[in-house]
C-alpha cells in the first residue's frame, strides 16, 4: 500500500461527487421507480383563508388511471395527526395543529386539500381539475403589524391570538451585562432604525419529492430531504409507527439551503397513502408548488435602538423583532429568529443588550430555516445600524467598527449574549480586505464623483461579521428548549483489502462531504484518498445522525470522523504490537504504518486489516474488527468571521445598482479543501447579494403569492454578479482537533448588509439613509428623489438621529 | 408541471399546416419554438387539444432579399437572426434587440415569428419590428394577406391573427447604413424588459436625417415615440439635442404597473433610455 506523503487536508481536490451531480447521471428521488408504483398529485388551496364547506372527489375518481382520491378526513378521520415542531421556544408557545391535508379550514394559499393517486403522474395531475371544493371565505391576515393590531382577524380562531410566542433575552437579567434602558437614557447619542427582512424563497434546484415502499415489513421512504435521520424519528413519532419499521433514504439531493429541513405533510401523506393502498407511491412537486408550499425564509420587522458615546463607543443595543411564522409552525421555524438573538452584538463589545422577539401567525406559507437562519437577519441589522451610527457621528464606518470590536488578544471572549468566542482576529482579516479592496482610492473616487455630480455615484459598504456555526453543543440546545441534541455520528469500516468505508450522519446535499471526509480520513489513517468511500443519507447504513444544516457538517460531523479514526488506530495498534512482537508503547503510527521505534520494522494498516479479517492470530481478548464509531458533541460553537467590502455604482438616473467590486477575507479556521471553501463562498455571496438586490416573495391583499414563478421571483445568474475577490486568514478554532469552523453560510450572512450599505453610502448625500430590500431600481430611484425633496437637494445633511425617528426609514417604501 | 393531454401533428408544408389548423378549429395551437407556449401549457393556463408543430416546415426558415426588403421566415430562430449577415447589414436594430432576448438556450429555440405572434408587450422584438416598419405575411385557408406591424398588434398577447391563420414571414424594409441600438432595462440578465427602447437613425453629415424609435412595454402594444422622432429630424447629434428630444418619449404612453415599476417610473425610464438608445446608436 502506498502511503500518502503530502497531507490531504488543505489540498484543492476536485470533488468526487461532481461528475455525477453536474451531469445529473445519478439517482434523485424523482427518477427512482418501483414495480407497481402509483403517483400522487396534491390539490392545493387557491384561498389564503377559508372554511372548507365540501370536497367532492367523485368525478376525479372516475378519471382515467385514477386509483384513489383522499381528503384530509379520509387520511386522518380523527384529526389526530399534526406535523411536528421541534422547537417550542417558550413553555406557553401557541402551536396550531398542522394537518396532513387541510381539515375544516385552509390557512394559506398552497395548503394541500386533497390527493389524487393514479397510475401515471400525468393522470394524477389531470384528475386534480375534477375535484370540486366549495370554500367559504374567511378574512385574510397579512402583515406582521396588522396581525397584532387590536381586533385583527385570527389565523387560528381557537388560539385566540395571532401571537405565537414572545422570547426575551436581557443582559441585565442574565447578569451578562448592564440593563439596556439605563444605557439608552444615559447615552450621548441614541439612534433608532427599523429594517425589514423581506420574505425569501429557498430556491433549491431539485423540487421536493418522496417515494414510499410499504411492501416489505420495514417501510422504506426515499425523500429529497436534508434530514433523513430526523425524518425517520419524526415520522415514527408523528404516526405512532415503530421506529425500527421505517428506513429513510436521502439519495442525491439537489440543494436545500435550509428549505429541506422539514418533516413535510406530503411525506407523511405518502406514508399514509402507501400503507392504505399497500402499493409503492411517489410524489414529486412542480416548481409552482415549491413556490407556494415549501417553506419560505426571513420575513421580519427589526426595530433597533443603539446607544453610543459621541466619540463612537457603543454603550447599548436594544432589538425588538416581529417574525412572521406564516400559517403554521415549521420543524424549527419558531427558533429561527431566536438563533439571531446571539448574533446582534456580533463582533462588538456591547455592554448592555436586550432582545425581544414576537413570533406572529399570518395566512401565508410558513417560514423556517433558510441559509443562515436568524444570523443573516441579525448581521444585517447590526451592520446596517453601525453604518448609520457612523454617519450620525461623522465617523468613518470602519473606524467605528474598529473602536468597538473585540481585539485579537481579548479571546476567548464572553459576549453580552453569553456566548464565548474562542478565537478570531478581526484586525488581520480587515487589514487584508482593505488592502485588496483599495479602500482609500475608492473613497477618493467617491468624493470626485460627488463633486462633479456624476450621474453614476459610487458607494462603499462594509460588513464585518461573525456567526455561530457548528450547531451545536447539546447542552446549549437544551437550554433553548430545542427538541434534540447537536452531536454527530461517524463510523469507519476497515475492509479486508485495506479500503475504507466512512459512514457519516451528516447527510450531504451538494456540499462535498464525500471529498472532504475522504481527505480527512486519508490523513488520519494514512490511506490514499481514492481508497475512501463515504456513505451517507441512508438510515440503514448510517443508523445515527443529525444531518446537515447550520454549517455543522465539518465542525461537528468531521470531528466525529476524526474521533472514529482514532479508535481504529487504537485497535490496530494492539494487533500491530502482537504481529511485530513488541510492546504497544514501542510503536509509532505515521503515514499508514506502525513502525517499531528506532527500527525499520513496520506493518501497514491494510495488512493489519487483512490480519484482523482472517483473525487467525490475534492477541488474547481482542475482537476481530478494527471498525469503530464515534459520536461527537461539540463543547462550543465555532465562530467564523470575516470582512466583506463592496463597492457599488448607482446610476442615479435609473436607480440601477451595479456591484463594481466585492472583496471578502474570511476566517473559517483550518481549511480542508480550498476549492470547496471557495465554492461555498461564491454560492453564499450570490444568495446574500440576491437578498439585497433581487429576491422577494410578494403576496397580494388576498394572500396570493404574486411572485410564484422564476419570471417574477428574480434569481441572479452569473452575469448579474461581479467577479468576487475572496481571500482568507486562518485562525484555527481552539475547540476542535481540526481547528475548523464552518463556511456554508458565511457568504450569505455577510454580503447582504455590505451591498445595502454600499448603495446607501452612494446616495447618502441625497438625504437617503435607508432603502428597503430588495433594492430594486425603482426603490433606489424613488429614494434619491424623495431624499432630494425632503432634504432640499443634494448635499443637505442626511436624516438620522433621535430627532428624526419618523423619517428614520426615509427612503423608499 | 405536466400539460393537459393534446394531439400532435408536425406537417412539412405551410399548406398542410394551415389545413391542419383549420380542421382542428379553435382548440388548436401552433407550436414554434415553444419558449412561450410550453410554459403556458405546463402551468395549464391553456389546454389546446391539438398542437401543430411548425418545426418541420422548412420554407418558414431563413432570411432572403427581395428588392428593397428583407424577408424573414417566421421560424427563423433568435440565434439565426443574431448571426444573419443580411440582417446585420440591413436591419441592424433587429439583430441588436435579439441579442438581449433571454439566454442562449432560449435563443436557440425561440423564433422571430413566435415572438411577434405571442405579442407579449414586454417582448423585445415587437418594438424593433414596429420601428422598422415591418409587415407580416399571414396565410390562412383563404390565402395570404399582409398586415403592417402597426395593424398587427392589437392588445396584450393579441394580434390580428385569426385562429386558423399562420404567420409565415416578416417583410422588413432595408435600413442599410442606419445606426441602431436597443437599450433594454431589466433587473436580471435573463429577464424580459421592464422598459426598452429600439432606436435606429439615419444621418446626413453631422445631422440626424431620420429617426425611428420603438418603445417596449410602455403600453399593451409596442409604440412608436413619434414626438421624439419628429423632434430629432434635422438636429445635430449632440447630447443636448438628443436629451431634449428624448424628453418627449413618454408622451401618449400607457404603461402597466407591476412590482418592478409604476407608471411614473416607467415613463421616466422611457425618457432616460430613449436618450441613451439614440446616443448609443450614434456612437455605434
Ligand atoms: C426563460 C425565458 C426568458 C425569455 N426572455 C425573453 C426576453 O427577454 N425577451 C423576449 O422578447 N422574449 C423572451 N422570451 C420569450 C422567447 O423570446 C420566445 O421565444 C418567444 O416569445 C416566443 O417564440 P417561440 O418561437 O418560442 O413561440 P411559441 O412559444 O412556440 O409560441 C408562442 C405563441 O405564438 C403562437 N405562434 C408561434 N408561431 C406562430 C406562427 N408562425 N403563426 C401563428 N402563431 C404562432 C403560438 O401558437 C403561441 O401562442 C423568454 C422565454 C423564456 C422561456
């Protein structure tokens, strides 16, 4: 066996999985089939809020190829089944039952009302038109403040309120800081701002799909899911099925971005219908269904009050959020804004902090995790208000940040929201970014353009961010009332020929785990990269796991892999000592070989694997296996950080924004594969920039999603995005043996405020101090015009400060 | 995303296609590149029972000269229009506008005739056709007829094509030596126009002799900015003169309102983009 000389970790390996993923020559849920398979199509409500008077399925049942038609009452006559929510954030949180198919009322446009089962997918689709549903309209509740207003109609009459829960953190009460009201009343400068996080669609490439085979004693469910393990346990709990009678497989999954962290009513529906009919069933949604029925992300109103001294030291921060849950609670939906609670203080030393979030029901598609989940919202708000504070104080926005951030020598640092940041170096990342960006010369050009009243104005936006990654220490999740732990599992199987199978509980859906895990194992065991096969996503091979989200896979799942390899080596050492007739202490392991110290006698790990397989000559009491597994529960989060700088050109005649340059220097700790890191950054930046400039899910006043296709819901493509300059600093995490942090969400979290800050900076001299996302050309143009009118022409002082609260969100509406 | 069931025929001559269309009646639809029709079928906004695919009708494809006209077969794809040497020389405006349509995949399948027949007010080829004073040749059971672009477009997604008629070819008067530019404004690269301006200009020495300006998406049908055209005649091609003329661009327009733009903003864009389109045409 050849030992690898050069370490694999750190190499820019092309991804093992790309050939099949990029060509599509692989197994997605929708292209799987089974003998006797029947197809499901769901009739969805076009009403946002209505009583179901009657559902007549008789004509649909007569349609060609139709096997059966079921309503909610047919599948669940007792109304006993409710979709699970795993995150009851407060003891008194209001939880409406979310049925498999609507029963009694529909609560958002897109909710399933009936399901057709037919021999062909087209026949199932054709029969939908023959189902006759009579609705009795109910008043539609839309908009966070409307939903909370006195006398507002209720989404769920039986709950008596549209308020789902109120969650509060206060540093005064927690003892982690001073009381915020005091800080505000004592402050030299107080600034208030309201920001809006528009609603977004997680826009994964592969629509959701599910197939269930009930024909063996153990049910098998294939699903385009991010969370096969959680889905298995939750399906058992939801339906009262014995857990050992369910196997869940996530085959290759075409993206998720949080949008596939869910236990779907459609998945439960597939289980129920398959069992009822005794036939394998498959459901695949259309893109139109994805848009209305798959959970959305973001959708918050953020009210911030920041207190500071006149020379720029932040003395307090108060955050009041309203968060739209939609019509029901998703699997982790109520907790998403709460994840932000720990991130508003960001990289800054803020002595007093208060956070309060009110979750609200409306007659819209439910919201839940979307890339970053809670942290982009927090980062956006703090990074935006830091720029506004800088403008108010007449300070350079980078200078203000520097004055308030945690210095590299101050780590580990416990923040006002009680997290302990283990490591970081904001100075180093910022210095590198400023240099790559050419900050000073861009500022100079900005002044020149202003002076000559150039129709194209230049703006510079900053975002210095951190995030909590690697979800999560189980005890922390427990303290937040989350319904599970945050550990991850891995197992190593040493095959007789010296090849290695790695099993991971982190179920990849495009991230590249197969490549990164192979690199880690190659180094740990000293085997060639090619000799490692990574298995995931099937609860039969990978029986234990908590799946992929929250930038956790490497920082938690990757560490579990390391721990499992250490156990393999420990076992192998005993056998090696026996075979070479020496003491274990005389052995050293490197490059895949045990060598007797000071000699050239050695045995490779492959030879040991074969010897263990044969088991002819093993030491007394040793099991004939090197296979090992490990479960790793992190002691802390990891805290990637970075400095993102964006220069935008704003065409003041049309309002169009063009990103001229984008520089980011991220510190994601030790890098296993720079190509994968780069890919995650690029994709993340695209999604974050898209929130700033392009994407928005819009409802009309009847609760119909008007941005229900990609012609209306605008996703940028490569041509719309600038060339990114990405670079890194490397401050290893001190809380895990690889020193890794997490990179899956960084770009998304950091980029949105960088872009918006840059646009506002470009037009601030017109009296603009905010523009609502997405910054459409019309909104930018209107903001300039409104600003000009309000401020009496270009050059006047911009709004802001306590004196201008009412005009605080000036800009365009 | 599965269309309702339909019958499918693919005739190889225009005569056969017209007959198939007449036989099938109101419930038939002609399929050209399918880039607009298929999405409509897949979301079941339409459910024709018969599809007549023009893809095999060779005589509908290609570009030829006929005296002082170019004749463009309705099934000529966007990709072909972009690269055709005759169009480049005699109807530059059309080539430049076609460059901005969608993305390469769509341009390989979508057709010039299909775009005109579909008559989406945000479609990019209607205003250039109107600006170039194109005529469409239409064939039905009663034979052929010709309509000017101005008469052809009637309303949102509505033309003077009768259900049993096929758009056969488009006759474009040669605009040899005219400057041309299509100024498109949209939010992401592959999207339809929010507003766009098709400008083609003939110069006489340093002065503008004649200008033809078409507006995309400023009404339910493409429009000519006649006031701008008139204001430009005899003017020097200076920034000030162009800007002054462009101020008239929104006169008589009646744009729709959507999430991207209200009336005021669309009219403002029309003025700004008209100025830019003319300037860019002159520079090109
Ligand atoms: C993603 C995407 C982006 C797009 N972006 C743009 C854009 O930016 N700008 C733009 O202008 N267009 C855009 N389009 C539309 C594209 O240009 C289409 O090609 C065009 O609108 C229709 O042409 P087609 O050949 O595909 O027609 P089809 O879709 O086949 O037909 C469209 C309609 O016209 C009728 N029809 C077609 N040909 C004839 C004929 N010869 N006689 C009678 N009736 C006929 C059909 O019956 C149908 O009703 C886009 C399309 C897509 C899918």
